[in-house]
C-alpha cells in the first residue's frame, strides 16, 4: 500500500476503484446529515449512490485522480481525490497545480480531525511533487461554514463562481505549499 501516513488514530491510505461504493456511502452520510438540518442546497436530498450523475462524477475522479481514504481506528472515515486540474466550471491556474475534488466524510466521524488530516496529507503530497499551488472549491451558500472550514485549514478564498440554472454558489480557495 503506497503512501500511508499515520497520526494517532488516523491512517491515510491511497484509494482506488474498489473504494467507489465506500466513497458514495460517505457522500450519502453527508446528504442525510444536511437533509436532517434542512440544508439541501449544497447536495440536494437524494443519496449520491442513487444519483447517476453523482455516481459518474465519483467514478471519474477516482479513476482519473489520486483518491485518498482516511481511516479512524481502521474504519474508513473520509475521502478526497487529488488531480492536476480543476473541474470544468473553474478556470485552471496559470501555473502547475494540484486540485482537491470530492472531499467527504462519514458524519459519524465529525469533529475527529479526519478531514483536516486529509487536507494536511494533500498539502504534503503537493509539496513532495514539486508543485506549490493547491486549490479546492466548495459550496459557498448559506452560512459559508464550508468556506470557513477550508480557511481554518490554511486556504484563502480566491474566486467565487456559480454553476447551473439554480446558480449554485461556489468558492475557489488556494493554498501555497
């Protein structure tokens, strides 16, 4: 198993196509949590595993990128995928970059640092690859809690955008590594 990092109870491992059902389950957990709070603007109310577009998105990023899985005490808890380019709705940088896609966690592990550990691992991998720019985009609507989360993890907002007919509000954030 390549590129394993351990921090107390959190282990980060390389993921792969076999992890797609696991990753979809993490998104399903996030959707359920958001729906329970009445916050359906970010990901809707349909589980990702039941949404063909979401399944195709996860399959594409996992097979074209470098998926990472954070495990807490050996239990898969969070995921993200690194690629060399943003999604089509975000302008590429004017320099080499690494881009974080599909960050999600199983909500049972909320507050235990699995997402932050994944982000720190992505920073380290980006630095090791000789690239100095790491970017991510996220939902920026409502209370902007997700934007604030990335800011707490060392990212700076650099560009706002909207996607689709509903004008889904997004924020691109960057971090120099």
